[in-house]
């Protein structure tokens, strides 16, 4: 099997529900991860590696994914978005409506922004 050309890191972090920051896993990241793996299998996309990982620091817009080496970040991903993301991973354009940037990394829940 050839070396993967692209990686997608999927945050599946799960915090205690009392934590002020949300958790991607509580917002469906596990289902997104499984759907990506299934779609990859259907397409025989061997050049893509799908990796489950920890917090990627944009928790307020989870589930969050990072695609490398493209340096494209996605937020608010659902299972319905998986075919379009796989199109990107197989050489298509990034899915603009899901892209997140620096502003989303600065978001904090109200209880973490008080002086
Ligand atoms: S918990 Fe997923 S980005 Fe932080």
C-alpha cells in the first residue's frame, strides 16, 4: 500500500459535560469519523489516512476536522458533509461552506471570557 498523500484529523474529544467548552464527540464527531471511514472504503481511497484525535482547539464550532498537507480546517461537520469532504480529499476543491479560520479558534463560551 502506498504512503498516504493526505491526512484528515478528526477531533473526537469528549470532556466532562460540566466543562464550559463543548466536545466534538458530544456533537457527533464519532459518527462523522465512522462515515468518513466507510466512504473511504467505498471509494478505495488508499491515498487518504483518516485519524481520530484529540482537541483541535476550535471546540465552539465542532465537530472539527483538519486536512493536511492542505492546511484546510472544517467545522460543524455532519455525516451529510462526508461525500463532499471525500471529494476534496481525493483532489477536489475544499468545501468552502465548512471551512473555518482563525476567528473560530478565538471563540470562547461566555463563562470563559469574563474578566
Ligand atoms: S473538542 Fe474538538 S476541537 Fe476541541
